[in-house]
C-alpha cells in the first residue's frame, strides 16, 4: 500500500489532524505512512491543491459529517 495514498492523506493527514489530538508520529505509525515529517508535507500538498484526489475525498468526508 502506498504511503501517500490519497485516502490516507485525506483521512489521516487532514481530517484526523484537524479533529483529534493525534500526533503526526502516531498517525504515521498507525497508517504506515512513513516518516512523520512527510505527513506534514502530504497535508500541505493536499491543502494547496497539489493532491486533487485527496482533496476530493476530504470534501466528501466533510460533506458527510453531521
């Protein structure tokens, strides 16, 4: 499984980071995303539009929240 898979970036790097107190090392370890510093980069890429698939998944996740 790819360390920077779009679903991982959307859920872990953005959603979990924004809605929980989970740290980058914890998220990276649990979802096998490699170096925790890379998680910050993935999050930045998603927020800046350089990862459109992850951004679309994040939008869907946000739209489905009550």
